[in-house]
C-alpha cells in the first residue's frame, strides 16, 4: 500500500493525525506547517507517512490505514474524530 497514491479521504486522515499531534503540543506551528505541506504534496502513502517521523506510535498513519481496512478505526478515538474520518473516506 505504501507505493499507492493516497485518496483525498486518506490525506484528510493524515492531516487529522497531524492536527491531533499539534493540539497535544507534540509539534510546534512551524513543524505542523512543514509536515502538513509534506502530506499535501505526498505522491505516495510512503511519502505521507514520512511526515510522522518522531511522533508516538499511537499516532501512526500505518495503524490508521490498517484500521480503516479492517473496520476497527474506533480504537483511535482518543486521537482523532472517528466520525469525521468515517464520513470522509
């Protein structure tokens, strides 16, 4: 999956994760902007996932994508608005 191009909904998922990390104070304004631009300009999932280097594993896009595929996304509700992602995808 890492060499596939992310859909708009998948990009939104990545951006929601970055927003959660920013809201938690894990990244500052400048880093948030840089990582957001990295997700928006990513050609593949691998490129988008690279924007999460150094962030906690519970914020991992790999986990989000896996849980989007197997239907267990609600386990990450403490980090992101699951309802928002479920309707965007």
